[in-house]
C-alpha cells in the first residue's frame, strides 16, 4: 500500500525549498542588479555570437593576412600576429561557459582564447577538418555589466592558413545582448533641434568640435541637416578629409541619371577647390565637397542659407575654419519642385559609413541658432536624441548623447560605453548671444 501522507509531506517540503531558493536568488543578487534586470527570471541560455556581426580583426582587417570577416565568419587568416575580438554585452555579472565553432582546412593549429585581452587563457587545438566543428573552450567570470570581448589568437601556426572561425557559443544566465543584424558599422545617432512651427527659417548655424581620438576612418560628423540636404565634415581615408554639402532631388530614385530635368538639382556656383557632381545610392541629387584637413580639437563654424526662388529653393553653405580665419563658400545649389520651401527639420548626426563599428565616434555640437527671413535669431538650445540602433533592426547599445562643457555631444561605436539616450531630450545652457557673422559680407565665390 502506498504511503500517501509521506509523499504529500515530501512534496510540501520540496515546494517550500523551491520558493525559498527563488527568493534568496532575488535577494542575494540585488546588489548587482544595477540595470533593473529581473534576475529571478534569468535562466541558463545558449547564445551563438557570430563573428560576422560581432567580430573585428586587429590590427586591421586584411584578406589573406590578418584575416577578413564575411557572412561565414573569419577566413583567409595567415599572419599569426593578427587577432580577432568578439563583443557581447551581459546585463548582469556571473559565469559564462564558452565554446568555439571552427574548422582547419589545412593543418592542425592551436588557438588561444581569453576574456577582455587579459587574464586566464584557454587553449583549443583545432585538428584538420573540412567542416565546422564545435570545440569547448572553458569558463570565464564576468565582473561587470558592460561590453566584453573574447579575444582569439593563434598559439601555433602549421601550414599556410590558420583556422576559420564562425562563432563563439556562450552558455550563461547573464541575459546576453549582442548584434544579430547584418550591420557591422556603428549605429547612426541624431540630435534634432526643435524650432517654432511657424518660423520661416532662412539660416541655420552650428559649431562642431571633434575630440582627439574620436575621428576614425569612415566618420561623417554632420552639423547642419534639414529637409532637403545636409552639411558636415568627414574622414574619408588616412590621408583625406572633406567638408561635404549635399542636396537631394525630390525625385525618388537612387540613380541620379534617372532624375528628370524638371526635378534637377543644379549647381549655381562653388568655392575654390570644391568638387561638385551628382550622387546616388541613398536618394539622388547634387553633392559638393572640399578636401580639407580639418583637425580634432578645433571648433569649426558651419552655416546654411535657404532662399525661395519661385517654385525652387536656392541652398548655400559656408564654413569657417580657425586655420583660415575667415568664412569660405562650399557651394550653392538650385533645387526644383520645392514650392519655395525654406529650412526645417533641423538636426545633426554622427555616422559610420563603413563596417568599422569597433571604432569610437564622437563629436560635440554647440551654439546652434536659426534665423528667420525677417532677421530674428532663435537660439536652439534643446535637442532630442534618436538612433538607428534598435532591438529589432540593429542590436547595438554603445550609443548615447547629452550635454558636456555646456554643449551637446553624441557618441557611437567602439563597445566602450553603454548609453541611455533613446527618447531623451537635452537642454544646453542658453548663451543669448547670436553668432558673430556678418551675413552681408559672406563670400560669393
């Protein structure tokens, strides 16, 4: 005969223990729950962190040397001095158990994997195989809820090619976040400057300062953005930087050759040394740029004007560099099909226009002003933050903005800092002093 009273008593004891264990987990973990994560709900989970979306090659990505990352992961790795870092973001602290998915198409080699480029190293021998295999690496302790990386190096090199690496596999209860999208670049960030809805804005003034060390390749620090175009500074190569001013056509196409003549964006004039041509690929229109070696630590002053011309609008951009000591013209464009619309939708952005999202991009934007057609200056000392990063489209969390040294700033990329700026509106101290620029004496060429 079964002893039902004893079975019932045992079940009650087990239930009480389970309830106590859950409450203890919540209480004991409370000190580490700085991000508001429901620790009691965390469960052990397996995350496949692909190199395609989360890995970067150092000291630089180069096919058939340090290796290159494609949709299948790291390949073409021949130089053992190169290494790869794979980034991920745990929301709480604790242990992770790591495996690696690799193949060695030529000879067996040994890889070294360590956390954050320091501390304990684990060695994994990858034998020759034509297919990817999953090999255990070991355990690591995560001591902070921020971005971390697993660094992959070669401990031995036998044969021409080092192992291909597809992904790292992490088992943990740390509620990992990592990039699951196709985008390897850093997200774009934006500051939007609200102005009175009935303001007929003819002028938009802004200033930009890029801190030392925050000017990597493929950066576009756009200062004066509006409905019809944008204006700012870029890093285009190790030896080339630009000041860029572009105006979109109202004809919807990515091919400038398809723009009908009555939708044309036509160059009226340009400054000395400025290159002007059509552009496409992200809408189409007219582009003008000056190759100019702007430097970090300098403040550059940027000014855009819009003037109605029947059903067209004439857009003009000037810049002031302390190296020059005066205002200089970039270009003047005639845009059709505008119904004489002036400036609106004023904003700035930080953009990484390539795949080097492991680099850190930052700029400061200050002293924003708009001027109406009747000559009234309006200080734009409020800005709302937005970004292309999102849980659905681009899972990156190293973005943010705010106010420092009394001016706005934005940052993106580098896996250094996790921001909390999405949906935030910031206010910088108002100066009450319009920019010292004589609009009547701006250069015409």
